[in-house]
C-alpha cells in the first residue's frame, strides 16, 4: 500500500513538472512574439512621422493603414495556421507532452488493424499503443508509424497477460472476440472468450486503474426475425429470440457486463467509464469474411455468385475505417465527459443501403466475376435448410456436423436491417471520416488483389 502511494505521488509530480515546463515554454514564445510586435509597431510609427512631413498626409495614412493591417493579419494567420495544422497529424504534438496509453485487444485482426491505423494518424494524446492478440502484431495497412507500439501475445482468457498489457494504461479498446456460425456453432468457446474473457478484461481494468473501456459489440444483439428500419438505441432492444444461435447471446451478455461496470471504482481511487459500440457488418482492407466469402463462393461456382431472394431488401454495411474512427471518438468523449458512460451506440457510416448481392457486384467485377442473371426464391432455399438443420440436430448426440450455410444466414441477407447514428453524433461527436467513394476505392484495391 505504501509503495502504491509513493508510485502515485511520483506519477503526479512528473505530470505537474511536465505541465509547468509546457507553460514556461509557451509563455516564453508568446513574450518573444509580443516584444517583436511592439518593436515593429514602434518602427512603423517613427517611419510614419518622418514620411508625413514630406508626403501627402492622405496617401501616407492610407499606405500605413494597409501596412499595419497586413502585419496583424500575417501575425494572426501564423498562429491560427499553426493551430489548425497541428490538429491533423498525430505527430504534431511532442511525445513528451502526450499522456495516454491505449490497449487494443484483438488489434492484429481486421477491425483492430484499422483502429491501430486511426490511432497512429489521428490520436494526438496517445503516447503508446499496446496490442493484445493471439498472434504478434504485424502491420497490414499503410500509414506512418508515429506512436510506439508494443505487442502482447496471449488470450484474453489469460489474466496474467491481460493484466500485464493493462498496467499503466489509460484506456482499453476491447475488440477481441470469437465468431462461430453455421448449423452447429461452438457456443462453449464463444462463452469462454466473449463472456469470461471480457470479465478478465474488466477485472484487469479495475486492478490497473484503467480509466476508460470501449467495447466492440454488434448490431446482432438486437436482431431477431423481424426487419429493423432506421433502428435507434431507444426503439430496438433484445429480441425474444436471436436470429443467430450462440454469438448474439454471448455478445449481449458481454455488453451488459461492460455497461454495468461503468462507474466501478478502480485501485487508484478513480472510476472506470465504459461504452459499447454496436458495429455493423464491415468491409474494407483486411476483410476475410463478408465480401471475401462472397468472392470465394463465386470463385467456386465458375465466377458467378448465385443470388438468393428478390433483391428488394436493404442491408447496411460499414467501412472498417469509419468503425475504427468511432472508437477514437468514443474514447475522446469519455476522456472529456465520463457522464456519457454506461451507454450503447450504433455507429453506421454513409455507405449507401443496398441488397448484399448488389453491394458485392463491383468487387466481383474487379476480379472478372459477376452476379448470376437469375434469382433463386428465398423460400426455396430457406425452408429446405431449416429441415436439414432439424435433421442435424437429431443426430447431434451421435455426430456433430457444422454446415457453414445456415438458414439464419440466408434470412439475414434477405431482411431490411439498417440503423441510425444520431445518438453517436450527439454524444460522441462521431461522423464518418471516409466518404463512400473513398471507402469503395480503397476496398476495391484490396479485394481485387486479395488471396482467396
């Protein structure tokens, strides 16, 4: 206890000295600028008096008035430009003046890679990024390494590794998780990682004095068998039965745990602030599931992706880079106002709503593949799969078969499912940073050359 008090005292002293140093440096710069300004004004006045004796007063007044205004505009622009310019690159603020360490669990994965990129490019208050994943972090996207990154290898179910990664951290982006779909998903494994692993993350946050936790949840926690149009946090809730077996249940339990932990006291006497971001189905560089599976399916069918359903439903996709930006927005919002903690947010971007098959069309065409010219009726696929799954369930005590194409997946892509981000805009100041055209351009390049 005594060593902990000493450690906290030393930490606060270091912060105080750093703040004092910053103030002295800024004061010196401002004082020097004022001295130069006063000298320049004095020089203008003396020159003005001399010239006035030998020139017409009217023209003299006009010339010196414009000179004086030009001087002040230049002086003001110099500092305003520096201020505006400094907000863009993350490396504009010296590393010694940055304060926060952020842990990204699952940082080596699809969304995690985009979060690391966003932090490197836009997080001007972060001095260290820590990635906790089952594999060592390797850079998969293009960006300049401006912030030191430390890779921790291990599972979120291993408390010793989690605790080590969270030491002296200010914030945790909990993205790690297991998704298991099909006719017989591994529910036990998802419970172990998504639920019990999250509990260990929360315990480590409390024991290490972490201030903020941003959870990657999913829109699946509110999706049942009914369409959702313009869904909001107020109009959607837990369905009577989840569309998918296993995964949404574990994510819902995970989300409840995290939001209930909001305000929980930490070891350093502060409190943990938490929010949950309900991510949409994502596309973009690094995707190995959504569009990638559509491309693989087309490749296995001689370059044609067979369309199922009438194609009239509207489905919402989100570019991974924008979802990653939402995490930084949420962390900054919690940093400045912890009272918004304990809430869940939908975070869609501006990708146009479309049928899933139509959405994949440009990616297929980039690889000389195409959609089928015909459509198979939804009922002709859905109900045979339901019957097939019933048979698999009957024989499951003898043999477990996980058929990847499940009836719930077919229904999923034939539903109206889209949400609003009004709450995230109001409380998190979240607005997408990548336009649909920018997202499409970067994604096309990736999907065109990815290995299937």
